[in-house]
């Protein structure tokens, strides 16, 4: 984490989003004595809907989350200024992704589920969705340098395009180590013996993950439920089936 790679940018953003998410949700569920539900929006929620329920208290989550995530950078003397700026920026990107995930959620009411009236509130998306958003930003993160601009030093994109860093982009200071080979010093476990996917074209594909070293096949026995039958009333019986699947690990 302290090296300031693209991966650490992602981790800082995700942890900042996570802490604020947890606090906002804890307000909703009543687990925090110091806060309550979020605001009821000013505008009406659309025909057939009405505001109700308990909104996630996003502003409180962001406020307290920021205090928590950013505190070490504001007091600690250790670590370079560039690293602190990078961490502060990426934490803010994480919170921005969380802000963007606030959406209208509704629940149906009415006789026997007719849904004639819906109660709606502003709720945060699941953390997994926020993480997926940040993963996209991780892939397009910008390499920056710590450079004087005006009277102070700022993080600016390393490539020659003269523009400030955008509030929405993750930034990093150092290129990542080669994660192919084991190197404990830089925090890489290497990919030897990792399971890979022969038919995938993504980052789990054998070609990419094994870094051209090739892979070894092995057969794995999978036991699963099969020929399931429903019995009136009310249980299900299944048989157990075995099948062999071919799997691959990197050389
Ligand atoms: C959110 O929690 C804070 C802290 O308790 C509270 O002051 C605020 O009224 C709550 N709701 C809204 C609408 O922000
Ligand atoms: C391998 O990748 C293919 C294509 O992306 C996917 O359909 C399949 O489920 C994957 N297999 C495993 C074992 O993950």
C-alpha cells in the first residue's frame, strides 16, 4: 500500500467508500445512537409513489467516514507529501462513487400485492456495485507526478496533457510491480499454481494469468445434487451425482 501503485489507489478508494457506506447504513438500521434517517427529498417521488421508510443518512456517513479515513494523512508526519495527497484524492473518489450510488428504492403496498401505492426512499446501492464502479476507474486510473503549480505542489497527470486531475479519476504515483513472479519485497505472490480459465479472455485466462509460462491440467471430481424431485407436500429429494471436470493451474 505505501508504494502508491494503481492497486493501492483502488484500495484507498474502496475503503473510504466502505466506511461511509457502513456508517450511513448503520444510521438507517438504528445501530448508531448519534444519527437517524436521511432527509426526505423536496420533490415528489412521482405518481403513485410517496416518500416514506428510512433513507440512508449519506451526508452523515460521508462526514464521519471522511474524518476517519483522512485523519492519518492530516496528522502523521511520516510518509511523503505526494503519497498523502494521492491517498486523500483517492479516498474522495471513493466517496464520490458512493454519492453517485444513491438511488430511489421503493416498496409495494396495496391489497394482495396490487402495488397501488409505493413507499419510496433514497438508499445506497450495495457495496458490491460501488466496488464494481471503482474497479472500472481502477482500470483507467491516471499516473500522476507531484509538481509545483502556482505556489504549491500538486498532483498532475504525468503525461504531457496539461490538465488538472479530475475529481472522478483514481490517481497513482508508481507503476505496479510485475505480479507474474513471486517477489515478497514488493508484495507480489506470483501466479504459479493459481487456477486459471482456459476459455476465458479476461484477467483469469490462462494466457494472461500464467504470463506465458503455460499451465498444467488436472481433473477434479465435483459432487452435486441432481435428479431433484418435488414431493407434495412439501419436500424435495435429490440424488448425488459425480462428474469429472478439467481444471488448469499456472506453471
Ligand atoms: C443524519 O444524522 C445526523 C446526525 O445525527 C442528523 O443531524 C441528521 O438530522 C440526520 N438526517 C439528515 C436528514 O441529515
Ligand atoms: C471460464 O470462462 C468462461 C468464459 O468467460 C466462463 O463461461 C466459465 O464459467 C469459466 N469457467 C470457470 C470454471 O470459471
